[in-house]
């Protein structure tokens, strides 16, 4: 059976304690567009690309900036978002957090970005529900385990 997802780390955005990466669909609905949008920013909107990268840097440094990134409580506690504006239009990269090395580095946290969206009012719950489904998707876990083999050995890998 062909692989459904591909996982890649964002170059330069990893440390001993945290890393940022992208989960993309190889075949499927095509709604996992964070990586393609990130690549488009790099080539077409370099200032926006630099701004988003600075948000990654703040998160990697374990800083707290709800204006730049945040998670949610309760049902969506594993979901995460990076935020910025382009021409006064709110831009979002949605994903989820996990601990892919529970034995060798249990404190290591990985932010896996999957969906790009613009935001008008409240966050669209269909995005958060999609992220929650990916949190328990065996194919997604398998793709991430290519770079984090310990990841596939555990039943639970979320926060």
C-alpha cells in the first residue's frame, strides 16, 4: 500500500528541546497545505516568510507569545497555531504538538504543521477537528516515525 503522508522538518528550526515540521499528503484530499503555502511564502512573499520564521524561533526558544502562537484547552488541547498578518489579513498555520521521543527525550516537543488558512473571526472548528483526527491517524504517525523511529513504538504520543 503506498504511503499516504510525508513528514519533513523545517530546516534550521530545531533544537534539543523542540522542532517544527510539516505533514503533507502524498495522495488524498489535498487539504494539508501548510508546507506548500510555506514554500510559496519563501519564493513569493519573503517578508512574510521571514516573519513566520521569527514566530517559529520564538516558540523554539520556549517563549510565550499568544499573539504569535498558541494552543487550545480541552477537546483541542493537542492543536496548535502560528499567527501573523499580511496586509491586515490574519494568516494561520495550524498543526498539532506531540512528544515523538518518549523514551530518549521525553521533554522534546514537535510541532507538526498541516493546514494554512486565513482567519476572519473565530477559528473554524472543522480545522481543529481535522487536526484531532490526524493526532490519531496511524498513517500520519508512520510518516513522522521515519524521522523519529521511537514514535511508532508507543501507543500514545500526544500531549
